[in-house]
C-alpha cells in the first residue's frame, strides 16, 4: 500500500467540473480551483503578515492545496443543494468524512495516515489560516462568477454566486487582508468594461454600504 491512489486522485480532480449543471463559457476544474485558492491564500497571507500577524505557512499551504481533495469521492455538489437544509449538509459531511477515512485506511501507509487525516480534514476553522482559506475560496468563486457575467452569460445563478461570495468575504472584514481586497482589488474588478458593471456595482454597494466604485 503506497500513495498511488492519492496521486491518481489528483488527476481525477482535473476532470471534476466546478458549478456542474449550469451553462458556462469557461470550464473550471476542481484541480485548477485548488491551485488558484492556494495562490490567493498565499497573497492574503502576505498581507496578513505585513499587518503584523503570524502565519503558519505550512498549515496554510496544506489547508489551501487540499481543501477540495475529498470532492474526488462525492464530486462538486451545487451550493444551493449542499446547503438546502442543515440536515442535508450534515449528512453529506458525514458521507465525505466516512469515505475519506476509508480511503486513508486503505490507501495511505500507516506511518503517514495521521498526516493525511490532518490534510484532508475540514480546513475552514477558526485559526487565522482557516479564515484565510475561507476568504481565498470565496475570492476565487467570486472571480469565476465575474468571468461568466463579464462574458454575458445569461444564467442568473452567477449573479447569485457573486453576491453570496462577496457577502462571505465581507463577513471577515476585520482581517487586514480582506480590507485590502475590498479597498484595492475590488475597484479594479468593477472598473473593467462589461455590460452589467452598474448592476454589480449596485450589488457591491448593497453588501458594502461605504463602497465606492470609481477610484
């Protein structure tokens, strides 16, 4: 028993589409998403560190790189379905945890099992690294939805995803990295040239009342 199936699973993530069931101009795989979240988490970690906060970089990279690995077992379930009821979310989490533990016991060498239990566990906790992961995950989702809106995708779900992502990001507004994102990155995003710019600006102002689009 080695880590062959772990490596194989990385390839499987390349074939798992994000936001399944919706028309999209650009496909995004779970593997690509994991890389982007790790890169965004790195950026946010840099900003937190410059603000005087201590970052456990090993933990941050582990959390961000592996945060969706277990989707190889159950796929990327639509967010509205996943969060339809607390009971359903709990049931899906139990199934994922069971399949992950079964995978670890059967495919990971015993001397490495505790390491992979940590790496494949839920990374969005109350630690600074867990909060950075939560924000980075939503930043990438926000940009994925923005890309579809910018291209004129008629599916209204992408406006909903944009709004939900930004709302979650703003819930971490006490973090210096989130303040930086809202003050220095969002203006550039909204100042792009696209037909629904005014609508996205209105949504942003609704979620962040003090927000100004023009800079």
